[in-house]
C-alpha cells in the first residue's frame, strides 16, 4: 500500500516494520491520508510524517490515543 499511495517516498525498514506491527491498517487509511496530503505543503511531507500519521490513525481506532474523543460522555 505504501508503494501504491506514496511511491515517491523511500521508507526505511524501521518505518515499514512500525506499520506492520499495527494490525488495523486498511487501504482506506492510506487513501484518506493521501487525500489529506494533497492540500499540504510538500516541505512538510516525508516518510516519517506519513508513518506517524498512519500510526496515529491506528491508535485512535484501537483506543490507544487519549488525545481525541468522539461522542458524549457522562461523569
């Protein structure tokens, strides 16, 4: 998927392994990030950025991230 969506970037073995450890990565995640990147300044984009964003997406899916909550919560 990295090659299909981000062919112009060279990912390190470490970055690839980091993504492989995230078992919830889907093709839609790659597509969503690729679409979002179309509107970004190319100087901000790198393999490290792509890897980090994909991992953040997975952490949000699995509840590992506490930074962003969706919905209503009662105390």
